C-alpha cells in the first residue's frame, strides 16, 4: 500500500480539510514546541489517540 503525506505550516485558526471535507484538522493553539489541534469528523470516521514514535497502531484507535 502506498501512503500519501503532506507537510505544511499553519497559522492558529486555520483548518486542513481531508477526504473531500469529511475530516477537518484545526490548529487551535501554538506555544513553543507544542500545538493544540482539533479533529472534526463524521461519526463513522475512527480517530486514533497520539502515541510515541515507533509504537504500533494496535489499540490506538477509538
């Protein structure tokens, strides 16, 4: 399976739309090296919790 990726800079309040707008990622706050994002999605979309680099995806979805 080929994965797609995107790297971009965002300002607080900007949103990134995915999957024809079904998923929105909003940058709510940026302080130093930490950022607060909000993910908005239809109820059918699974959203995973953050995990350390190298951790498996198993058990990370809610």
